[in-house]
C-alpha cells in the first residue's frame, strides 16, 4: 500500500484535550512494539486530540487535525509532513465498534549529526531549531520505505488482533449460549422422564418449579392450575374445582393476586398471541395501575395444550435486579408446554376412564335388567370380593381388578335365553348346559376391550372348581386364576345369602356349613378361610348395610 506524501492545507480547527484512555492499551502496546515510541492520538471523526505522545517535538497539532481526519477517511497510512530529515506518519485505526482513531508520530528518515543545520526543515514545521536538533540526534533513523512497511505490518497485525478478539467474544458468547441450552435440554429431559400419567399435574408442577429454580434467575416462581370445566356428574371425582397455586422461593403473590395479574396481562397476551410468553419488565410494572408493586419483573406463560389452558407458570423478580429476557422466556415456554401436555393427557385419560366407567355401569345394569331375580347380584359380589381380597392382603391394583371383575363376572348372561335365566324352578340338563355358556359368552363380549384384559380370567373361570370339576375348562386348584377363585367364593356367598322371588336366602349357619364342606373341594380353602375371618363385614355387605367400600368405578378404570 503506497503512502501518500501529498501536502494538505492545515485545518483551522484546534485540537483540544488529551486522554490516556483514548486508545485500547493493546494498540498502544502494538505501536510501541513496532515503532519503539508513543503516538499522539486523534479522534478520526471529530478531530479531537485524545492523547499526546511523550518525547515528541511540540508540533502544532491544530494545523494537522484536518489531515488526520482525511487519513481516517481514506483509511490508509500516510505521511502528513515530509521535511528532510523529518517525517510525520499518520496511521488510521478503526475499532470493531466503528470508532475511528488516527495515531501520528514524528520520525527522522536518516541519521542527524550534532553539527548539522536542520533549521530550514524545523522552521517549515514551526519547530524551534535547537530543540528539533536536540531531539533529532537522539532518534534512530527510519527510512521512509521502512516506515511504510512497518506501518502496513502494524495495521495487518492490528486487524488480526481484532479478529482474534472478535472470535474470542463469539466463542465466549457461544459457550454461554451452549451452557444455557444444555441446562434447558437437561431440565426438559428430566421433566419428560416424569411424564407418567400416574404423576398428578400438581406433583409434576412442584418438581418443575424446583428444577426451574436452578436455571432461572428469579426470586420466586409459581404455577397456578385452574379448575377444569367438568359437567355436574363428574365433579367431585378427582376433578379440580378450585384453582391451586404452587409456589417456590419468594413468590410475592397469593392465588387471588396471581389471577389478577394473569387477567391483566391477558389483554396483552391476546395482542401478541394467546400462547406466547409475556415478559413484564420495569416499564410495565412501574405503571401506576400495576396491581402488585412487589412484582417488579415477571414472565408468564400458559400451560396450554391445543385450545385448552390448564393454568399458568410465572417467574417473579430477577435475582440480580436485571430484566428477564428471551432465554428465560424460551425456557419457561418449553416447560409450560410440557406441563400443558401433561395436564391435557391427564384430562384425556380422566375422560376416557369416565367413558369406560359409564360403559361398565351400563353393562352391569344390562345384566340386572336381563335377570331381575338376581337384582344387585353383580354389585354385591364385587363388594364381597373386594373385602375378601383385602383380607388376603392383595395390593391396591389387584383389589381394583377384583372389583371390576365382580361387576362384570356374569356379563355373559346377556347372551342367555331369558326363559332359562328367569326360570324359577329346577333347570333341565339342557337348560343347565345352556346357562353354563355364560362364562364363555362373557369372555367373547369383553375380549376386545384392552382396558378390561385383567377382568377376562374372572369372567371365564369364575365357575371353575378347586377339584377340577367346574366349567368351562375344568381347571384344578391353583391353575384357576387367583382373582377367579376369590370371585367364585363371593359369587357363591351371594347366591346362597340373597333372597330370590322363589326362595329366601339361606340362614348363616347353613352357608357356613356349605363353605366348610366345600373348602378344598369346590373352593380355594385359603379364600374360604378369609371369608370366615371377615364374616361379619361380609354379612353386612350382603345385607346392603356396608357402604364404605372405597373403590370408585372411575378410579378402577
Ligand atoms: Fe356366573
Ligand atoms: Fe354370579
């Protein structure tokens, strides 16, 4: 790059002031390293003198300001004075932020002797000849071409230094971004690991708040879960009827205030899209009409799944007094989406369970309608069987299965001829064979209902006998599914104890005696033992006096 030696007219603008902080120290070091001296620095735009170099002759910089600005505009090194042996070099230095500086310094282009007369050159530069000579003899000579090469090398090195600095900044910012992305992904992964239908939305919400606290710089966090729109019949069966506020850290609002804030922000949310996060910073919370002065910063996101909004997640008050930004908004949105999907799934599951419970009620009623003589039989068998299962220390899941099995064990009677089913007297062999088919018919009715898989063994095998003489498969002893053995005892107990239009229920002593002699023959003796142990409770159930079986249909399915 050639260095221009064109002479330019001096500028009338006077340079003023000086600042030691005018130049990046790294550039100061670079110039010192390359040229072995301090440089005078000007602002390349305004021409302001920012730093005056030490150990340089007193040049009239006011005259050279415009020259420096022109060097800045042309953005290449130039000699702005050339009076043999003096050379004044100007270097344009542009910072990455766009600010422009010009560094200038005087050199001698050849060795100067003590007895040399340099007065003409000194006068041209408005320097006192004695001082100029005194300075010049102490200077190492810098031929113009060497200065030119050094100037270009220095600028190249500075460009490289700036590029390295930029890359370091980019790396730093990328690393911060990666760290926050990693935290976000790790949090979302942990949350999704907890997305089991068995975990309630409140429990998952508490877990989410606890984990969010690790990555969101908020003083407090909260989740408000709102009531679901359920119909009258289902309310009270695990459906939330009041909003619930879960909090973590220093949450500055209560449930009611949370609702107020969401309502107020709702208008703004509508403006920017219902499912988008809302960041309320100081410019909003400082407004006179802001309802909660304790809330200085806030982000709120809906817990939404499609059109359904199950509540809101919010972070309150930045820990360092700053403002929440897109990183926090994005993280909260992701967590809000997961919580929303979880709530949606729970609701969907509840609706399906409700549907299935309704269907089981309908089936159970259909059996009663078909066989009015045994009205209430299925319900009583279910309750007695539950009491037996509890007596035998079955787990909750097994107890639920036994309850449903009791309700549906005779579902196959739907396919039995009414005349046979309702015949009050003794059945013929043929009629008995026909009625025996109800266990297999029941199995076929329910076999395609995946949710009732565990009920099928009872429906099919509740008439098997411990000695292998039952039906339909003549299974012996422990080959009979355990749940079927329990329901078989409950079924027999109700058949003996309940009144029928054509006969009264048997006295307790007779029933006891039949079970005693049938234990180990018709029935599993361990189940019969359980029947005797829980006899008082079971008699109450049989008489319809026992209503505290806490197995709800909906809970079971
Ligand atoms: Fe049956
Ligand atoms: Fe039955």
